[in-house]
């Protein structure tokens, strides 16, 4: 079965504030994650003087406009730099134990794990906020990733007290696994508003701090309430896809998969973390479906053994079970996907970095209302190893 792709509008642009001392990785958070081809089964993309005077006047106007634009841009940059200081201070306070505000109903929605380059893993994530609680049309969105087992920074050697103390303290910088900031437009009609971003880190256990904050007014009226803000802390265990063992990415349940004419630039990728090569996944907001829906899945398979031609021999099975009264019963299955030398393109080569993918798009019209478990079994025939992934979902009439 194939996933039918539909068009989507790109979200607002993110600006990475690395020049202000944040530790976000440049040129892109994904570290060249998907610069090579995907191969596999199941996911198909449908997918005179007077003239001189006039010219001089026009040039003067253009230069004047440029000066005004530069001043406005500097003013905006200064305001955003101040906003960065405000949000970083908020996180520092919460990390130190102060209560976290939640004026905007900020909630963690999902995270996914995929293999990146350089012995790192790629983690796109999504949070939600209530746009009806946002006064303006833009919020500052900051995220910081801190390793739970990060050792304390070594103490600096003692130095005599003097006028350079403050300068030295200012030069010190906390060592976070990742941090970045964006200024995100908020549309009142999208409730809840979903914001997706990403980070890239080695395998391990981390605390992710997220701040969503209204901008501080430059000249707020006397007695005006402070800008609304929300902070949350989410702990994540990032798996190791670089240990050579058979593994898969997260199983992403897709609302749809859109074709892209070309891979995104690093800046575009930062805004749209679920764009993978020449496809873009729009994750489903939840796993509650109606009988008119399709259950669409996508995943990548890592570290299968290969034959002499660098081809894997992998089978992926999709089995559905009904759940009722604490028991399960086999319901149905799709045809197994065979990913091997006979089914993969001749140019497929895992050692060249090609990605092995699997996915299904299953219409749910024939599924009775109820609770289900999808069991995905991946078998590496060459290594004689297998693993399973589970997806819980429900089907209702409407």
C-alpha cells in the first residue's frame, strides 16, 4: 500500500541565535541526517538629465529606505537579544528549583529518535500551546538540552580579586548538550498550536527544558501585566543507533507524507524537523482514528547485516491485534515486506549511507470500533536476529 501525499504550507522561519552565545549546532541541527537516498517498501509518494535626476532621486530614496531598514533591523535584533536574555534567565531559575509558570498551557506532545551522523542521534519533538492565551502574534521559543550525567565543570584556579572578575565571569559559559531559540508566529485558529523543533545529541539520558514566552513590550503601559510564559522540563532517554545492533528509528505515525522537490536547506530543516530528504512527514496528533482514516507508519531500519554485495536481507511483518477485557486476539495482517537484493534497487548500498525504510498505509474501514495493537516485527535473516515495535491505537465510527 502507498501513502498518498498532499500539499502543505511551510511554517514560519526560525532564526538560530548562535551569534548570541547559544550552543545550537551549525549549519543545521540535523547534521546532514538525510543527504542520501531512501530505499524500502510500503511508502510510496503520490506524490537625459531628467532621467538622471529621476535616477538620482530613486537612488537617494533607496539609500534612505536601506538606512531605515537597517535601523529597524538593529532595533529588532536588540529587542530579540534582550528577549533571549529573559528566556535564558527563566530556565536558569527553574533549573535552580523555582516553580515553573505555565500561562500558555504548554504541554509535551511527542518525541522521535532517528540516527544522525557523527555517532549522534537526531531528536525531533513537538509541544503544544493554547493560542487563545497568547496576546500577540509571536512567541519566543527556547529549548535547552542538558545531560543528566553531565559532570560538574572543573573549578577555575584561584585568582586575586580585582576589576576583571566580572569580565571573567561574563566569559564563562555553561556547557549544554544543545540549546537554540526561535521566534514563532502563532495563529489563533490553530488550537492547540503545535510547535516542532529538534536537537542532535549522543545517546544518553537528558533533561529538555522548553520555554514559550510572549515578547516583552519595549514601553509597556503603567500597570500592564508581565508577559505570559510557560516552561516545562521533559526527561528523555536517547537510544544508541551506533552500537552495530539491529534497531529501528521511532515508528512515526503520519497524518500524511508530502513529496519535496529537493532536500531542504539547513535553515528550512530547522523549521521543519520532520522533513527527511525529499519527503516531509506530518506526524499524526494522536493515535485516535475513525473508520474513514488510514493508519500510516514510517520507520528506518538500522544496522542490518549485509551480503557480499552490501545488500541486506530483512523481512518486516505487520500484525494487528484487537484488545478487549485485558486480553488480545489476532485480527489481521498485511503482506510481509521483503527488503533484499531482489527487491531493492541495484544501486542500494548500506555502506554508502543509503537508508533502509519501511512503512504501511492501512485503511481502517474494515476495522471494528475498538482498541488495537500493531506489532511490527523486523527480522534480519543474515544475522538471524529480530525485534518488535508496538503501536497502540483506537478506531471509532467518527
